[in-house]
């Protein structure tokens, strides 16, 4: 397989959609298919990290502008009752749930004095939306603004001191939300993906017009099949290994499909995306107006060895001042999901303390 085709196939595997036409009689994988190689007794309320003794966690719900009810966990520092706190909304990675990386970040930032809402995006996890396991650049951007709505109405929060933090694919949505929602005072991203760029252009913008056309034809034809069935078909189970995958796909597996990061409600651990999920990503570049985040500050954090590093570097170049790019030595993409010795939490705390005033 030539390098361009290989990169296109990797994109298909990562995002859970097939490059190739799906036969009319193909059986779809359901969104709840379990990986038989993942021997786990984890319950749906399992978290992949320990709650700090200095933090409380409360499940909350709130609605976005589309009427979808979202579910999140509100993390608050203990012994600060009566104080009005700066706040953060956190989500990601793309296909993950709040019991994974976003909750870990929320727990750490609450330890540092923030009210933090980690939430499941629309159509995934415990949040509402039907059918399940679909994604939208617009709705997932709106989810961040809905989280800001919730935080700004909470009596423990100073609504003039709200920032957001996006991890992996939700880093791109966080930047898009900040550009359009002027209530957000500062934004940080960690191991950021621009999902619309990788979906439409492939890794390192390598997809040819012919390959893009083939993907669009496949998804367009899939719409006929879904319309006939009255329900979406789903792609292959996420992050399974067949052998010979690039290292970064092995890294995803080692987080999502092992006890390290597995969660039964996570699309990336235990399910798959609808085969048509990429349609709205193909024509909608979400970072078009990234310069309009200014004069509010943006912090980009990425691993030195991450295959995705170029997303943060090019987004940083397109953003206007004030901005900062922090490259974590030795870290790969997935290290910044949960490696406490790699994630620069003190830097994040300093950034938001400086800019949420």
C-alpha cells in the first residue's frame, strides 16, 4: 500500500468509518459491541483515576441550545465553601467520556482551586441525543458554550472568570467555541486535534481529491442504506489491533482498551462511530476564525513525540497574540491523556490564574 493510501486508511480506522463502499447486505457493528480481549469487571460508574481527598465530585445535568441534555461531573475544591471560584469547562478526547481523561484533568484543576465541569458531549456517554455515537462540529462546539451557561448560573462560580480546556479532538472544538463565545476568558488545549482537518484532508494533509471523493461517495451511499433501515450503521469497533498498526494506534489501544483507560461507556473503548459521522466534518473547517480568540489568551500544549503535534503548531501559528505553545519533552499523544508526570498541571493553573481575573 502506498504511503498516501496508508495514511487515509489510518484516518478511517481512527475515526471509525470505512474508506470503502459498504455492501448493501453488510451487517453493521452495534454501538455497544464489547472487545472480547478486554477482560474487565468495571461498572459504568467506574473512573479511571482516584478522586482527590481535597476535592468533591457531583453529577449534574444541563441542556445545550439544541435541547440535548448533557451530563457532567462538577469538581469543587474542599474547604472553600462560601468563596466564589474561577471555573473551567473540560471535555475530550474525541470519543472519550468524563470518567476518563477530562475527569482526571478536572480533578487536578479542582485541587488547584477551580470549579471544574467535566462533561460528556452530545450523543455520547451519559449525555442525551439520538441516535447514539454520532458527532457534529457545530453541536460539539455548542456543548462547550452550554457548559459555560451552566457554570455561569452556578452560585459558586464567578461568571466573569470562566475558561475552557479541550483535550485531543475537543481541543479544536474548544478553540472554535472561544472564537465565537466572548464570555470565555481564556482557552487551553492539550494534545489537540483539528478533527475537521484530519477528516477532510487526512494526516499531514495527505489525502488526494480522488480519495476525498471516494470517502464522500461511500458516506453518501451509506445514507441510502441508513434511510432504508431507519437507523444508522456503525463502523468497526474502535481501537482493535489486527497487527502491523503504526505506533500511535498501538498507543490508543493501550489507553482505551486496557484497564489503564477503559470505560464501558466510551466510544473509543467499547463501541464505534456511525459510518456517516464524518460527513459534516468534511466541509466545515472549525479553526477558520481562530485569530478572533484574541485579545483573550490561548495556550497550546502538545507532546514532543506526538504524531499529532502539527495540529497545535499550525493552530498556534494561525492564532493571534496573546498565545503560547508548550511542547512537553518526550511525550507522545496519549501520554497527555493521563500521565501525571507528563501533564503540566501547574502550568495550566498558572495560565488560568493569570488570565481569569
